[in-house]
């Protein structure tokens, strides 16, 4: 694996842990796709730094378990603004 990919994977994991960020937020911040973020954290980082990979994975698992709640809140917000108009 190339050095810049390893460095990106580490930086992505640190960002996810520090900001409690979702895959989408992380992808937008780093200018890469969601699948790249997921691949970096789940596969590539396990080879470089398994402890950091487990920490980042824990944050992503929590975000995944809460995503249906965030989606519902976003929908509620959307329709609340439509009623005001």
C-alpha cells in the first residue's frame, strides 16, 4: 500500500474519532467518496493501525445505529419549513 493512502486512512480515522463524524461528513471533509472512507477505515487501517481502526469503527457503528433517527428528524424539519411558507 502506498504511503499517502496509509496516511489518509490514519487521518480519516482520527477525524472520525475527534469529531464523532459520519461517513458522509468525513467524505465531504476529505474530498473522497463514501466508499473510500469505508474501505480506508475497515480494511486498510486494520493493516496499519488495528487499535485506531477499532476506535473509528466503534464511532461508525454508533452513527449507523442512530441514522434512522437523524433521517426522521431531517424529514420533520423539512416539513416544518414547508408549513411556514
